[in-house]
C-alpha cells in the first residue's frame, strides 16, 4: 500500500485534481479519494457547460462533481466564471444576432457593452448564488493578460467590447452574490514569465486600489520537464504575496516535451525521461513546501496519465504522461519523489 499524497502534504496545503463527471465513479474515483482533498471541474463549470444558450442553465454535470466532493469530504474550486474559450457565442451577439465586435457606431457600441456586462453579471450571480455554500475558491477570470496584445490585455471579445470592465464586473458581482467568505482569484498560465507576471501584477494592483475584490492569483503551472526554472515560479508567488495576495497552483502538469518539440515517444517513454520528470517534480514540491506560507493549494490538471488534455494539445494524440500516476493508475517515479520532498 502506498502513502496518500493528501495525507503526506496535510501540514502544508491541500492536494487537488481536475476531474470530469464520469470520474466520480469506478477505479479512478478510488484513486482520487485516496490522494486528493480538493476537486475542480475540468470542463463542467465553464460557461459553455453551464449556460449553453441564454437563460438556459444546465447544472447536472456540475452538480455531480459537487456531490462527489461533498460525499468524500473534499474541498472544491470553481473553474471558471470568465474565459475567452468555452464561452458560447450568444454572449457576444447583439439583439439582431450581429457580432458585437463588428459594430462601428459609437452609440451602438456603448449599448452592446452594457448588454454584455449585464449578461456577464447575470451569469456570475446565478452561478455564485447556486454554489456559494459548497465552493469556497473561485477562478473568476482566466487568461485575461497577454503581453503581446494591445495594452498587454488579451484581445478577446470581452476586451474588445468592454475594455477591462468585464474583469471588474465579474469580481464585484461574485463578491456581491457570494459574500465575504468566498475567495476570488485571477488565474493564468506562464505566470513565471516576467512580462506576463508584471502585467498581471499591474492589473491587479490597479484594481485593488479601486476596491475591486481580488483575493489571490491562480498559477496554472502547465510546465515541461525542461522549462521554466522552479525559482521563477516561486519568485512570481513572492511578488504577489507582497501585494497581500494568496497564491494557488491550479492546473499543474508536466509535459515530456519542450514547447517547440513536435516529436512523440509513442508506446515507449524512455526511462531517463521519467527519471527527469521525477527529479523535477521533487524539486518543485520541495520549493512549494518551503513556501507554503504564501501558497495555499496545489491542484493537478488530472490524476493519471490515461486522461490528460495534453494528449490533444499542442499536438493531437501524441503520448503525454504529465501526472504522478501512469495510465494504469500505478505510482510513477514522479509520485515517489513528490512523497520524498514532503
Ligand atoms: C482544457 C480541458 O482540460 C480540455 O478537456 C478542454 O478541451 C479544453 O480546456 N487552461 C485552462 C483549462 O484554464 O480550462 C484548460 O482545460 C487547459 C488550459
């Protein structure tokens, strides 16, 4: 019998996993019960899942995940109220079905902006009111900063139509609907990158100065066995902690390939690659543990290598093995080095 991740990390932070509704039963659910005490929906709580058409809220899949967490004494994080992906088109169409981003008339643009912010507010309030007693941690906005886009803000329909107002509206509506006890996060990938990190910092600081309720930063932490340096991940957390913010690791996984590598190990992942992954996971968790005063959750984007979004991104259907358990749910070398790092 192997040790339990969540028990070993009990003194430091909860250990989480992203799951799909079907993973609440069967063998994988046993693995989850043993090793994690935090759950997040991989897809079931995104806007496209919860409100596929206007006013038509679908709760069934999300509820299954909430139920599973409650039955097993796990905490939950909500992912995500706002994103530029997996958000239905209807949000961004005006009353005549015309894309709001195509509008050139200034009065119509202003009316569209009000309409979009109102739709957003309805979405946020409805969802937060439903789950506020079950879910304490909330990804309010996801991936809104992009250093290469205008003003360093991701040039999504949200931004093109409302500027940064959508971010402010989402946080304020979440706080108003959820009360003071829920924790509100801005979530992003590549937060170790200095340009990205500094732009998020600037945005959050400016919002906090205006009283926008932001409690912390979610670091997705989709990394590879090569990149980025562990120090850069920790330095980013330290910088946000100086603003009085909480840090959480929200989507941890570790690709076997460099970002620009399009090769495929196929059926045979070399042992030295798995050893390298183990070494790096160990280094990472040692740093997490040493910084647990500024880090309050570590969640993996999955639990075992048979189910990982990386198998279809950025190269479709290649072999990826980014997690601590292999596709047969056996502990990998990386599991053991994470245990040793505790
Ligand atoms: C991914 C899911 O894992 C996939 O199943 C889905 O097809 C696309 O989205 N960053 C995020 C997550 O914030 O929501 C993404 O999840 C992975 C990248």
